[in-house]
C-alpha cells in the first residue's frame, strides 16, 4: 500500500513537496484555502523559470518578458547597474499553473479548504505544514516562531506609461532600518513597487510614500503616488535558520515544516520562492526505507542546501552587520555589494536556489550549460 501524507498549504513549498513525494510513490493530499496573488516582488531566477518551462512544462505569463538591466541603488540616488538576473512573474499565475500541473501527477489530490488545527481527521501521522506566515503555522510552530524576526512589506501594482521610465529593475537599499524598496517592470509595462523592512509597520508606510518621490526624482520613473492604501504583508525572516526543530509533535501527529513556515527566505532580500521549492524537494529526498520522512536527514540536507544557496557565509555576515548599529552603514552596504556581487551571481548560477544539492552536486533536472533562452 502506498504511504499517505497530508500537506496543508498549496503554494510553492506545499506543491514542491507534493510533486517530489508523489515521484517517490507517496499518495499526497494537499489542502489550500484559495489561489491568490501574494503581494510579493515576484522575482524568480532565469534558472527557475527555465526549470518550470522545461521540466514541468509550466509557462508563466512573465516568461516571455525580460528586463535586461538591473540596478541596486541607495536612498540617496547612488547606484550600480548590472545585467538582469531575474524575471518578474505573477504569484497568482504561478500558484494556479503549478496547481493545474501538479494535480496531474499520479497520487496527488488537491482540495480547496481552509484547514484548522482542530481538523484532526485530515492529518496523517506525518503532516506537512506549508502554510507560510499564517495562523495555522503559528499555532503549530509557535515556540519556534517566537524569537524570529518579521519584515513588514507593502506593494503597489500599476501600469507605467511608455517613455516614462528607464527599462531597468531597481532595488533601493534603506540602510537605516534593515530593508529595501523595489520597482520591478513586468510584461506590458506593468510595474510592481514595494517596500519591505525589519521595522515597525508605520515606518514601512512612511518609506513606501517616500519611495515614490525618490524613484521619480533620483531614478527617473515617472509614476504618480497612488491614492489607495495598499495592503501590508508580513514575511518571517529567521536570522539563525534551523536553530529550532523543523518538526513539532502535537496530539500524536508529527507536523513537519517547509518553506516560509521555517522562515527560509533570504535574510536580506527576502527572496523565498526558490528556497520554498527547494525545501519540498529536500523533504522528499529524506524518505527512509519505511517511506517515512527522516526528520534528522531532512534537517541535515536543508542545512547543506541553505549554506550553499540563501545562507552562505557572506549572506550571514552581511545580515549580521546590517542588524548592528554601525555608523556609515549605507556606504558599507554599497561597497560590500560592489565587492561581492559578481561572486554572488556566480554562486547563484552554480547552486540555483530552487535545486537540490547533495554531496556538492546540484540536481536541477536540466543542464545549466544548455540553458540557451
Ligand atoms: C512583499 C514580499 C515580497 C517578496 N518578494 C519576493 C520575490 O520577489 N521573490 C521571491 O522569491 N520571494 C519573495 N517573497 C517571499 C515569498 O513570497 C515567500 O518566501 C514564498 O511565497 C514562500 O512560499 P511558501 O509556499 O512557503 O508559503 P506561501 O507562499 O505563504 O504559501 C502558503 C499557502 O498556504 C495557504 N494556507 C495558509 N493557511 C492555510 C490553512 N489554514 N489551510 C489551507 N491553506 C492555507 C495560503 O493560502 C498559501 O497559499 C516576498 C515576500 C513578501 C511578503
């Protein structure tokens, strides 16, 4: 009899878990409350987009658009420019297409239902928690979540008129409070503009409105400050990743976390789509002979992968420094980025964040050298 596993949360981490567990012959049932557009920057690497297209046959709306230039700037207007390394996609589109694709896998069932911790009849002895920052995750992992940090983020969506913007994506670092603003150009001159910071909500609101002036005055994006108040969102940012266990036992059920539930997003950029995918992949690689998830192995593999991808020594150092009250942080951030950016890009290519790395060998499902488009 194939083993059954329930997965709560059907976005990136939950769907990756479903996909890779089903490939190992496990029957999975995923519960997702609804498909929705997370207020996120929507940046994914070219490698992940290539993987989605060539391995999963998932073609995202933003896949045929690429903004070739990318700038990282400071609040005061100083910036550096490089070649683009990511595409901007819609989160609604990503979730919808992944659901449509993954429910075609043998042994995968996806149900639309908001699950509560009292729905004991739905849980299997090992149940996967892929519910990101949510009440469900907090109820299960409350002890672990307590000491972590949270970034408040706000995003605006709109269309920018042709000729009124430089054709580059832009990230603006705000060194006073740990965070940044972004302006990402998508298909059809669609822009998404946002701010995220490890700071109180009120501070993030203030920075959001300031950002519209700065991108106009210092960076040449002529877009009016929106009147409507956008929604605020929370992203868990674990500084000491995996210091706390990845599982929690409650009423005889072992709940195992993946993705944002464990705070796997990059501790500076907050990029978490690909680490979330990777965690589902790693989870399935941790099955033992009895077809159960070996949590010790899962933790070890996650640590190895995180150290090669979103949690390398330089990220660790920069995130540590950025959380300290050091004077001249803005210059420090600027020059550090100048020094490490080429190496960072090289490492991202060598160890793509979505992929499974074991014994130093990456498994992307395709050859990165052959990636031609
Ligand atoms: C403003 C902002 C900007 C960001 N920008 C980027 C970016 O540009 N690039 C990037 O890579 N990452 C970005 N991230 C991070 C990224 O959004 C997350 O790391 C990623 O979505 C994590 O995926 P996940 O599947 O773990 O969790 P989620 O995407 O949060 O998915 C959890 C799912 O569980 C469902 N759920 C929750 N509770 C229940 C329940 N009780 N029952 C059933 N279903 C439930 C939810 O509906 C949701 O679909 C950003 C985040 C924020 C907040």
